[in-house]
C-alpha cells in the first residue's frame, strides 16, 4: 500500500481525543443497534431518503433496476462519500462512511428477511422490493437466511471500520510518543 501513500499521501492524523470520541460513538451505536428489536434505527431515516431516491434514479434503466435501485441508492451514497474521503486520505471521514455503508446492511437484512411475511411498514406504493426480487430469482423461501447473512455482514463491516480506525489511531499515538533515553 506504500504506492498509494506515494500517490495520495499518508492518512491524516486523528487526535487522541477525537479518536476516543469516534470509537465511543461507534460503540454506543452498536449497543443501541443490538438492543433495538424493531429493525429500524434512527440512522435509517436518512438511509430511507437515499433508498427512495434510488428507486427514482434507477427507474430509467428498467423495472428490475428500479426495484434494486432502492438498495443501490442507500449503499451508493455512503460508498461515494467514502471514496471521496479515501482519496483525500481523511481518516475519520473514511471510517465513518465505512461504518455507515455497513450499517445499511442491518436494515437491508431485516427487509430481505421480511420478504414472505411482509410485516414491515413500507413507504410509497407498498410493494415489497425483496419479495419481488426474491420471487423473480426463485429465492423467496430463503429470505430469512439471506437476510440473516446480510445483517451479519453489516455487523462484521461496522466492526471492521472500527478496528481500522482504532489501528490508525494507535499508530498515530505510537508515532507521537517521545523515545526515552537513559
């Protein structure tokens, strides 16, 4: 990865206080998410806007992509924001976007797992994206499994974003320590 550092420069430093604050925020969010049984977290209100916009923007490419566009939209926005912060080598911003990207997987997994039951309240026409998609692909009977795997990937991705940030913070701390001489 040294060639990336040569081209883009090194990652920006994160102060000790900011690093502790970010990792504390992520930890509290994970506790909140683990305790929530409704499957819809406060951040999902923001994601819902991008989900609905994704249906509109991807509708230009046909019915199937319009249905997939909701999920694409809510994943594309944090991905593009993350790409911007990656290019700028902004450590905290990139970690946040990675965390946000994978947080989407929690509700996407919940939505997928609801394809047969259709118990979730829906916005718009009331069509269930994943019931349509899984029905089209012959996967409707596996909605629970696929949803569970998707949610697990979300947890894994959020933890990975935290670990990545923690390693960068630790490296910053080690670089700033003054060597002791005897």
